[in-house]
C-alpha cells in the first residue's frame, strides 16, 4: 500500500479522524477499490453497485456510514 492525500469536506475529515482503526481500515479498503474501478473506466452504475456490495461485505451499511459522517 501507498499513501495519497485528498481533499474532503471539513465535516468528513473531522468524522474520519474520530472513527476506530477498524472502521478506518474498512473505509480505506473501500475507497482503494473504488479508485481502482474508476481507473479501469467502468460505468458509474457498476462502480456504485460494487461499492455497495463491498461495504456491506465489510460490515459498513448505509446507516453505519451515515452515522460516521454525522457523529464521528
């Protein structure tokens, strides 16, 4: 793995810094896979479907992700 820096909304950064290392790793894996998909020039619908499946597989439901954004 390598490290990159991206800009996000202030609330997202604040919430990300507060989450557990396990949740952080899950999000990093999900984001890494998402970037791979974009680089491979897949359709946005395919990418979204895969991201939803990967998130669910990794225990990150829509509700959990929303809670992370809202409460950190």
